[in-house]
């Protein structure tokens, strides 16, 4: 089974995104409690016939070790954390191997679940239609002139003059946005006519979002300033919020129901393990 120190090390990263030494007392207590329970479950899983039959490629173990190393900024920090946790390379490798065996077994168990049928997915859609709405999206184009007082031509007043001149040309020739973006925008989208694509709320800087979602279709914004510089936004099209049809929501519904079913199957299997393990140890069948 995995070393308790390894489980705690992993949980600190998963639950709090920090090393053990950086956890507050209540956080450390929670990590230790979860690690203890996880170790009990892992012990039971590793005693099953399913676990005995698992063969792990060395590359999988190496990848798991590399993922742990990737959490740290340097080899020195990595080694210090392992030493603090009382883990040497051999113990760490063994712990990673056991963790991967447990994951493989749980994947086998989940694979036994019956697939979600179209009827089940459709019933879920009918009962929870309010959960399947597509938010309003807008097809936007964008021109950026950055402000940089250290770069000649991009000082604030020159940047403002440049973006004002671009806007004046667009007001005179509304269909020239892509050309103006290609010539004057300092955003990578310039190579694609300034196209940001289909955008929903929450994806832009607040200043840009407020301007973009106030535009009518085909309308050009006033000059907008953000921390990046000066912007112009064009709204190419608006797709209002709407209810998704079943055919549009089916894939996500199936994925949701399958995750729930797989999880339930795994939990049920784990719950039955103590009785099964005891029966095998004592020589009692089924």
C-alpha cells in the first residue's frame, strides 16, 4: 500500500495546491484524516484478485513520478519535500505504483457498468431542461493598440491618436475591419482579421465585455481602454440565449450520467470489499 506520507503529500497538492509544510493546522488535520481513510480503502483494493492481475508499464510509473516532480520549482525543493515527508526514491516509486494499480482496478470496476441508453439520457433532459441552455454568444472582432511609454509610437497619446484614426476609417468604410486589423492591430488575432470568434460572457476583460455586449449586430464600439491598451470591437453577429435541443445536449448528458454511474459502481464495489476480503482470508466462499 502507499506510504501514509505519500498520501498526505498528494492530498496536500490536490486539496490545497500547497506542500504539507505550508498547510495551516486545520488543513493538515483534514489531510491526515482523508489520508488515513484513503489508505484503508487502498489496502482493501490491493488485496483483491483484480489488483493482482494488473500489470503496469514502467513508463506509467515514470510518468507518475514526473508529475510529482513537476509540482516543484527545482530539484532541491523536490528533494527537501520528500526528505521532510520521510520518503526515499524507492518508497516513492512503490507508492506511485500502488496508486496506479488502485486506479487501474477502479477503472476495471467502472467498465462493468451498463452504458447509458438514449432513453435514459432523454428522460434526464426532459426532467432537467433548465440545466441545458446555451448562453448568449457574440461573434466579435477586435483591434488592439498597446500603450507602452518605452516604445516609440506606443506612448499613450500616440497610441490614442492611432486608434482614433483607425476608428475614423472604419466609420467611413464599415466593411474594412479585417483589413484594418491586419494592418494596425497588435493582437495575435490580427492575422485572422481581428476575429475573436464566438464569445460568451466571462471570457473578456471586464471593460471589453461591457462594451462588446452592449453593441448591436454589426455595430462598432467606441474606443475602449484596458490594461493592455486601446481597443476597438466589432460585433459581427449575436446568438441569443436559447434552450438546447436534445440532440445538442445528448453527449454532455451521457457523459454526466456515465460519470455518476461509474462512481456509484465503484463506491458499491468498495463498500462490499471488507466482507469479500474477510471471506477469502477465512476460506469461506462467495
